[in-house]
């Protein structure tokens, strides 16, 4: 073939090249893509006029084959496509549907900001494996900002990885469908879950985060009379099953069966289900709660005066007081590790937004491999939304119908769908954990087996579980001396807030000066390099403070007002909105420092 007087060699399948790509993939992900033995019947590669791969899907169209690259110049075609996309001016997490021949991804990598992260979902592993035999992709396979989801195992973990990225970095999210691809249900579902999670995160930051931090402060100062979840792990014997009892409306149908399970499995009761179990003279092995805003009245039940409580550090402080001496804390963040030490365990960022989801994560952290869900309807049953008949706790949002575990369709809403999605992605991520839905109704949770609770009780009857041994001779997390060390760290945070306040005033002034440079000069002129260096140095001083990270996470109400760690100001047009946002943020930061300082002082003075 010739093109513009040059000889173009036809591309041929090269197994050595494929193995080179696969080696890079396996090195990074510890898994090797599979080759479909019928790949040559499904696909073919031809050479464009400028020597690049052109991919065809054989028989994809009613009249013949589908060509998904330009026969003239795939790179030029991809460049024109990428230029039409609007590049966000904040850090962005980008989900891409379809790999194609990699040319579109390469153009996005060149065009988007250098802090953009890409999550590439290719629904057809065979296609990816095929094109790996025709081009060297080792650079983008190994690229730190590109995350690949090609194999079934990887795809099962994609949603969790996306949520972790977006929530950790408070990034904007964007979805892009590569030309000639069409969104499948999985991609739509992932995108929807990400959008919902970010909306929930933003709402939490604005409405609830400060109260959650106050509750954490209370917990920090009472660890000499509390326990932490990792202390229990060694006491959970292998093979123990856990029953997570939620307050769905069906709970009243089979709650009595729990009496047969008592002593044979670890019964974890969610806060709202506690009153139902008390009415039936059933004492769970432990109760779980996690919300700062959930009233302690749910757990003011006399029969639970000696029952232990699994609670997030941000559980309502009044609830913490009710169970003083019997609180077992989970949901440790970086701040608990800083204040209390490694004994608190590692962070689990995703609890599904609901207490039953938190119970599932707790079970996983305890090494429990059999989990039974009860009362997990996630749906309206005969118009009821909870077994206790209380009206609170149901969001006023649009209702929908979804597949039922027993019925064809059940009525639910977006909030409960998000909870269902959480369980489904957790089940997909942990195939070693067996999950049984013994709710006997409600929304279907894909990946969970469905059984009657009576049948589950019969299966568990041979097992023995002695809850008393969980807490026998268990020591509190901190001694009085260790508690005083925590208080000293908090005192240092209080001093750090004064320093952050002073630095923020300097940052406000530097941003103002650089804004003028953008408007009347060139931000890249050498005369502004010193100011830009000062900007970076001052920001670094703030970000090194643990208490500043705490502010970003739980005290500053608008998460999207927070400037990124690195401000990208490569040209005047890009720099101006970034600097204006930063100036506004740093002008408000001293007031946030002052208010947080007052709360910290109050927490160690009580």
C-alpha cells in the first residue's frame, strides 16, 4: 500500500507484541487478559493510509462489517473528536466507555488536564486482547492516571474504585462514550451510582458533616471507656455466620425465627430494628448504629442496658452516652489513626449510606464469610416502609418499581436502589463471602441467594456461637495515659489552626496579585515565577497539617469551593477562574479555622 508516495506496510498479528502488552497488564493488575479463540472471525485489523490500525467488527451491520476508525487517519479523526469536548477546569474523574484501538484515549490524555484520572471500561475482553496483537499499548497500560477494567474480575470492582477516587479527591465526574460504542446497562448503572454518591457526599458536607465531627470529637475523648472493632477480630472463630437484622416492613413476618438462631450465629441488629426485637423478647448479640443525626430515642430500651453497641465514631453523642463502656467503634478515618493509633484499623470509605451496609462492612472486616440479611426489604410492603410504623426516615423522592426477590416487581425509591446497588457491588467484590437474603420479600439483591429464614435457622442449628466470649476480659482501647496523648495532639491541632489562618491570609494576597497578572499581563512571565512558587509553598504548609485535611473533609461546607492541592495555571485563560476561586476560599478560611478551634477547645475542656 502507498500513501502520499510512501510505502505503508500492512499490519499483521504479532503474538510477541500481544504478550508484551499482556505482561504489562499482568504486572500492574496481577491478572492476564484472555484471548478468544474465535477472535479472527469477530474482528479484523486493516491499515489506514497513514499506517495506523483500523478496527473492523465483522458482521456487526446488517449489510456488512462495522469500521470504527477512519481509513485515512485515525489520529486526525480522534483529534477532531477530542477538540469538541469541553475540558473541565477542575480535577476530573473521567469514565470512558470503550477502548477501540486506544487512539481516542491517547487524544484525551493529551487534551485533558494532567491531574485527570481515566477509568476505561471495555465491555468486550476479546476485543481488547485482539488489538493488543497489533499495537504497543504498554505506555498507557502502565500509565498511573489510567485505570483499566477489562476482565470480569476487574469490572466487578469498578464502581467501588470509582467511588473511592471521586470521594477522596472531591473531583468532578464526567462520562465519555468512545465513538461507535453505545452505553450498556452496566456503564449506565456505574455512572448513575457515581452521580448519586457525589450528590450525597456534597449534601452530607453541607448539612451534616460539622455535627458528625462534633460526635467524633466526643468519641476521641472517651476511648478510655470504649473498644474498637479490630479488637474483636481475633475472637470471631472461623465459620461463624452473621445475621444482619434490618427494620424493613417484612421483619414482623419472620422475627420470631430469630429465637431459633440465637446462640448459633452472630445476630447484629440495626438501630431501628431494635424496638421490634425487644417487643418479641429477642436480644441481639450486638446493635449497630452510625448516624450523627439519628435520635438516641431509638435505643432507649431498658432490655439493652447490658448490650454492646457497634458505632461509627460519628454516631450521635447522646447515643454514645447511653452505651458508655459498651461502645465498639468502627469507621476509623485518618484522624482516628493520628489520635489513637493503628489499633483503630484501616479506613473503609464506603458503607453504602445505610446502617445495614455498615454492618456488612463490619462483618467483612471481622473475617465473617457467611452473612444472612433479614428485614432488608428496600421496598414498600403493603404501603409500609419500616416495621416499626414510624413515619420518619422515608425520603420524599420519586418512587420506582424494580425486580423483587420473590414478587415480579416491588415499589421502591432511588435511596433504597442505592442501598441495593451497594450490596450488589460488595457481593461482586467479595466472591468468598456467601450472602443469603432471608428477608422473604422486597427488592432483589443480585448475587445473594434467597431462602426462608426457617430454612436458614435449620442450617445454622448445628453451629454454636457464644457472644459472651467476644467481650470477656476485653481491655478498653486506651489507658488514661494514652488518652492524655490524644488530648496533646488535639492541642497541637488547635495551634496549627492559628498557623493555617495566618497562611491563608498570605495566600489570599498572592492570589490577588496573580489575578492581576492574568488580566493585564502573562501569568507565565518570569517576573511572576516567584509569586507562583510562594503560592505552592504556602499551600504545601497548610496541606501538611492533619487538621487541615480534617477541615476539608468535615468542616468546610462546600466541597467544590476547596482548591486542588496543585493549582493548574498554565495560561491566563485557565488560571483566572482557578485563582479567583482560590482567593475566595482563602479569604473565608480564617473564619472556618476560628470556629473549628472553638469546637476542639470545648471538646477537651468538658
